[in-house]
C-alpha cells in the first residue's frame, strides 16, 4: 500500500469502511428479522398445538372461544416487534455510523501522516537554512511530485538570496568607500586651520559634513534592512539585560536633554536575534529621547504573559496624530520633517523596527500616553519558539 497514490489510498480506505458498515447492517437486519419472525411463530405456537411436528410450516388451530383473545395478543405482539425492530435498528445504525466515523478518522489520519510531516518541514524553513530544508523523495506519487517542485523552489530562493547577498556586499563596498573617503577629507579639513576661508566656504563645508554623515547613516540602515532575513533568530535572549544595556548606552543622549530613563521589567527570556532585538529597543528608546520634551522621561516596560512577550516604550513628548500612526513605519516618512532633519534622523529608524518585529513573528502598535506623549507596544509570539 506504500506505493499507492494518495487518491487510491483514500479510495480504498473509504470503500473498505463502507463495505464493513454495509456488511454489519446486513447481518443485523437478517438476524433481527429472523429473531422477530421466530418470536411471532412462538406466539402462534403458544395458542395452537404441537401438530407442526417441528416443521418450518406454521399450523394454527385456534378454538372458536379463544380466537378473539389470540387475535388481540397477536396484534399486540406484532406491534411490539415492529417498535422493537425500529428502535434497535436506529440504535445499531447510529452506533455503526459512529464507529465507522471514528475508524475512518484514525485510518485517514494515518494515511495523511506524510502530508503533516511535509507541512512541518515547510514550517521550519527560514532564509538561513534553505540548504537543510530539502525534502527527500516520497513513495506517495502526489507528494513525490510536490517534493520535487518544492525542492526546485528552494533552489530558486537560494539563488535569489545569494544574488541579494552579493548585491549587498557590492553595494556596501561601492557606497561606503566613497563616503569614507569624503569623511576622511572632511575630517582632515576640520583638523587644520583655514584663516582665509570666507563665510560661504565654512557654511558649505558644514553642510557637506552633515549630509555626508546623514548619507552614511542611511546607507548603513538600508543595508541592515536588506540583511534581516539572513540573520539567525534562534538565540536565547535575556531581555532585561539587553534593555539595561540599551539604557546605559543612551544615558549620555538622555542627559543632554535632561531626560529620565526608567526601566520596569523582571527576568524575561525570549528566542530571537540578539543583535536585532537590541537594535529594535535602541531605535525606540532613541526616538523617545529625541522627540521628547526637556525634563521629560522615557519608560521601558517588559513582561511575559502566557506565551507572549510584551515590550513597550513610553515617552512624554508631543505625541503622534492618530491618522499618522500607521504611516510612521513607512521608509523616509516623517511626522515633522523640519524637526527630524534637525535631529539628524534619516527616516528609516521605525521602518527598521517594523521589519525586525515582522521577522520575529510579532506585532507593533502605537497608543497615546495618558500622561502625554506616545506608547510604542511590541508583542512577540513565543508559542512556536518553545
């Protein structure tokens, strides 16, 4: 049966179950009919005599004075037999149907086991393990064809990712090299005195320095976003230690604006990419500091509930208009363009955060802070990780 196609397997299983159920019903109808016919014959024999001599023929000799009594008893017996036959037929039919359904469920489950294994194998596929995700040829005809198509698709995906990685490496070299050279020249210019420079030259050099720095940050962020799919996400992360590290790294920036950083969390662990989760928390906290009011505060909350990790970053800034909350995750979108450029943003920080949340099977939402400002809440689903 292992070499049979899935279609033929299901056909044979269904046919076998139907044949067994029909056979059981036929035997039941026959035995039940014989039983009730015999009961009627006994009722007749009880009213007559033994002249039948064991013959299968029924001889009825009823005295005239007992005919009415016999007729009433026989009618009652026939009615009772009909009701018993009807009730027993329904009960046995229901039991056989239920038994057949249960048997079909387990038998078909065994027949469909290769499909479940195939599905589980597909669930494990990630960009970084394409080579290990190939499925061996199956003895089932339909699954064998599907396995071949699936393996060819993996090869195409692997080639596409390889092309993407190659492009990323080339882009990193081609973009970073001239930017680095420009930065070196600008640093060299700033390290020496230029008494003969006029105001226009000084302004131009300042503008070039700012734009070069901004372009460098943009290139780095774009390259980070292009490499998200290839980063492993199976590390055990101690979230409270990671958040402590982020707050410590951003403490100097917070002190410049007299922003108070607060962390509220206990011992929490999750499965993911340590470097990506660090970048996610860093970007959210950095944004909360940059777009906050002086003497404000930034609060990071983290806790675990059932199979979900909840992480939120609250600020006491001006907040984000409700109609723009979905758009802030779009690349290069700014709520306040002039202020974003003034603070040195490139418009990709929240877009990168959104992509990191997505590749970790999470969700992110924006709410209003009752104390004023904004709350970014991230929820990670850890059901499939444990």
